C-alpha cells in the first residue's frame, strides 16, 4: 500500500482504483514506469499569493533542504501604474517599479512561508520577466541575492538602473541592506539610451561557490557610443558577501546591451560567465568565458556554436549554463535558426571547444527561456516552448553528462499561461523546478529517472 | 432634387466606410488604446484593403525607439487610404499611464495601442504563433490581410519602402 501512495500524483484516482482491485497489476505498473524513465514528481505549490502579479521566479536550496524562492512582485492584480515616487525625482521610462519578494519552503512543511520584501522601499526594483534576479546559497547556509534596481545617479542626478546585492545569514529570516555593486557613471546617456535612463548597469548574474565566494557580473552602459554596445563588469567577494573587491571591467563595449548574463561555478576555483557579444555586422553571438583561478583572471570569450543571428534589436535571451564533471553545458536561444529555438552545446572544460550544437526540442515551433542544473552526470534542461498550441514548459534529462538526452517531457500545468522556468538542486539529489503560471509562482520537485532510453 | 439626395446619401455612406477603414486614425494620438486579442483581430480585419505595417515596440527597447521616427516618416509620405501603421507598445498595460506620457513627449503623432494581455506572446500569437519575443518586430500585411513579411530588428527606412512596395504599395 505504501507503494500505492507514492504513485498518487497526476492519476491519483486511477491508481487508487488499481490498488483496490488489482494490487499486483498496480505494483507491476509502477515498477514499469519507474524502470523505464518517467520521473515522478510531486504536485506543485504556489510561492506567491494569488492576488499578486508575480514574475521571473528563481530558486535555490540550502544544505538543510530548505527551498528558497525569489520573484518580482509587480503589484496587486488590478493595481495600475506605479509611478515610482519613492525614487527621488525619478520618472524614467525604461520603468519597472517592482518589488523583490522572498519565501522559503522548509523541509517537511506543506508549502512556502509568507513572503517578505527584499528591497527596503516599495517599488525600488527594475523588474521584468527578462531581467531576472538571481539567488544562490553556499555551504554555510548563507543566501545570496542580486537584482536590478532603480535609482538616481549622484553624479548626474538622472534616473539610472543599477545592480544590487543582498544576503541572509540566518536562513532567510532577514536580509541585509542591499549594496550597489556597480560604480556610479559620470556620463548622462539619456539621449542615447532613450526611454528615460541615463545609465543601465543591470542584467545582473551571480555564481556562488560552496565555500562562499560570490561572483557577480552585469552589463554596463558606461562608455557606450552610437554603436549601442555595453561593457561586462565583474565584482567578487571572497568572504561570503561580507565585503566585495573593486569592480573590474571584464569586457569592453562589445556586448549586447539588452541580453542577459549568466554564471556558474565548478568547485572552489572554476568559474564560467556567459554573455552575448556583438560581432561582425550586428551578430548577437553567445560566448562563454572561463576563470580557473576563482575570478583572478579570465580566458578569452569562446563562442558557442549556432547560426549567426544578425539583429539590431533586443534579443533578451539568456544563455543557461551548467557543469558536470569536466564539462560545461550551454543552452541558448538562436533567432536565426529555422524555426527559432534553443541550441544545446557542451565543451570539455580543459579546452572549451564546443561540440556541434543540437536542438533541445526539435518538435517545437519556437523554444526559449532556458534553465539548466546538474547533479553529478545527471543534467536537467527546462524551457518554455510552443508545439501545436499555447506555450508550455518542457524538460529533458541527460544521465550521461550531455552525451545523450532522454525524450522531451511536458510539465502538466493545466490551462494557465506558463513560462520562465528556473531550476535548482537539493542535497538529496532532487531537482527543484519553479515557473510562472499566469502571474503566480509555482514550485515542484522533479526526480531524475534511474534509467531510460536516450535519444542521441 | 432627388439626385442631390442620393448624392448626399452616397457621400454619407462613403464617409462611414472610410471612417471604418481608417479606424486607427480615429484614435487620439494622445491616448494609448489597450489592445487584447479580439481588438487586434478587429483592427486587422477593418484594415483589409490597405497595406498594414504592424510594429511592436516598447519603451525599454532602444532600437525600437530609434526606429519609430522612420515609421512615422513612412506614414506621412504614403497615402492614408492605402497604408496603415499599426503600432503596439509591448510595455506592461499596467504602466499605460506613464507610457502615454513617454509617447506624448517623444512621439506625439504616433497612434499606438498597448498590449492588454497577460504577456507579450498571448497578443502577438494572433499574428505569429511562433514569435520569439524579440523587439522590434514588424509584420507587413498585403491588402488581402496576409502577412507577407516579418521583420526583426531595427531596419533603415529604405528597407521598409522596398518591403511595402513589394506588398503592393
């Protein structure tokens, strides 16, 4: 009967019936399912309130198994037009006066705690689905958060968007006052950027080592000219976020200014950062840089493979990354593919030479918003895509470090408008999947299969 | 007298038809009109007979903002009964207030709608079910209401002139 209970997921009533009438058949069916590859997953729980407009979820897990989630809160359903009056004089029009909310799901509890606001004053967050915040944890149980925020430059008096960091050292009960990661800019680029921002120092990324080294990156318009290219900046803390080194201009103004940055660590000293360079005639080229010495130095950007995507516009496309032993994995949208979609590629960390890419979801008419996470050699990719109908969330496991992938699976999400998946892993080797359903944040566990028939 | 009466009726009927066909021009440029899926279908339907350029823009998309003056120039140089610029802001509809202010300041003559759906994809799927949420994106419709060109990224005005000519203008 215990076996029957573990199967009470999507087809609860059917399984109960089977248990009552044909227990042997039910157990056999369960063994078949587990033995062939279908992962079992608990029902999802909501992290945000139903009457709030929540976007852009991300999750992380501490060693005690607590799931930590953050997201942008855009206000109550029906609440219109936040003016941003809190930002002294600020009325910029690249505007998003959101809040950053945090909630945690303690092991053994039924769901998430009530959420708390991370930004000190309401509306201080520059929040869109495509400018996600980032959350990460370390072995000390510290919770690290970066997010894009609104502000007024003390040098120009104009509205700017900046990158902020905050952390919790008490398991998420409280968060410290946010610190601004980027330096203030001297230039007023309002005429160039338009939309009301004098500078944009956002699309912030972060990776945190188990030992507590905090690596932050952002795209920065300082030095931007008519060619509309941003620089990539880096700032690091070696003491769990208590203090940060000075910012470093990692890449000159050759970066797509409205693309997203991502970062991932491997062990105590290996670090990868992915951004999208502008090469040639406005080709938006995803690339990965590696540091083998904990951020002291970085190698040259290495392009991830794919059809050159020429675009003078805003791709707003994140390159998801993950590591398995000795390998770096990249999953990124390419608008030049036909149909446009996500390309997966991997490279050995020792030479950073990416193998030819493959479409992660060949049947999709369009696929986007990638996320990846790994446990040992098990790799999980998630994304949103359209096949024949509305946008849905899909995922796919590799059990051999990206050599091959199991078939694409669809996350059952009912009739909601869903998207923007995010992933994390737990100490007991489970995956945590978060996503946006309408404008409510949902979270569930997804377990890797023990085996399965892979598609190469 | 009878003939004069018929002429008057024809003139009235013609005005009604023309005003329906040029629904966009009835919108006050100072206002940003919310647009959901049904409204988009309706606007496209009543625009049949004209070549239509649907332009998706947003205040946070700098290349979009740099493209709009060219689109307005096209609108002014093309015959109003033959061409329609149908601009749709992809900004959050909850922010319609300040987007209206922004538009009034920078593009006061631009007649624009604003997405009223929950997300960008829901609205744009009416035109393009496989849109990849990249801005700016424009769609050129021929007089039969068919999409004949999808344009992504900012393009020079001459490019649009050529595409509109190919669409029948």
